[in-house]
C-alpha cells in the first residue's frame, strides 16, 4: 500500500493525498510534477527509474472500508534536495537505456504525457488541448470540399430550371434541409412555403 508521502522530496512542496501534482517512482520516492520535469528530467535521483502520477486514495468509503479514513496518508516528510551535478550524471548514464522509450514515444505522440523509465523529457511531446479539440472537430464536422460536393449533388438533382432556382435560393439562405424531393416530383415543406423559400 502506498504511503502517500506529504511533500516533494526536493522542494518540500505540500502534496496532499488528493494532489494531482504528485509523482512517484516504483519505490514511492515522491516529487512534484514541476521538479520531475524541470529538475530531475523524469529520472528518479534515488533509483534511476521513471515517474508516474500518484493515484488518489478515495476519501469516501465507497466499498469495503478502503478509504483515506481507514488508511491515512503518511505524515513523515522526507526532504532530500537533489544535487544538480549528480543528477546530470545520472541522466546521462541512463539516457540510452531502452525500457519505456518505445512506450513513451507512442503515447506522447497520441497526446498523453507519460513519465517512463529511462526516458529524457526531450522525448515527451504533450499535445495542447486546443490541438486535440481541433483534431476532434475535424472528425465530426465536414470539410469545405465535403460541403461543396454535397451542394453540387443537391443542385444536380434539379428536374427543371424552376427547381434549380429554388434549390439555389435554399442554399443561399442555408435552408437546404427544408427541400424534399421524391420519385414523382418535387415537394417543398410547409415551413419553406410559409417562409417564402419556394416563391
């Protein structure tokens, strides 16, 4: 069971049990996210391993008494400020080792920030939220070419000049969905007639 240590070992920043900033190695050496990235280079100064976000222990008893009240967080502070020269030498020593590197590149390219073993921060490429939203919106919204193709098909279905003019008016007004066609002729919805779209 994790101790849930209360502070960063380097800068002594408070890391309460529900902190999203806490990072741990496999031995539960605990540091804040800022120190992991800016000072440690994602390499634990104590074991040479990598870091992962520390899980949050539920404060509420959801099931079986497995909660913070029954298993409280540690109050023992362990402050061991990192020596910059020793950390640089450790980073250089483990930089070429393979464990975690392939996973890091695969996940960081897909937008996830990971703290793998033996992986320098230079290989981490977090994707900003706006880039993620832009890529999602491109999946769900049609491109300009798709819209032009759809409009051209809509106009190509016209049976005569009057029908073509009506279709062009609807496209200009952004009311394409009001127009209905069928095998026995062209029908305009009552909503379109009421607004004068078919006139």
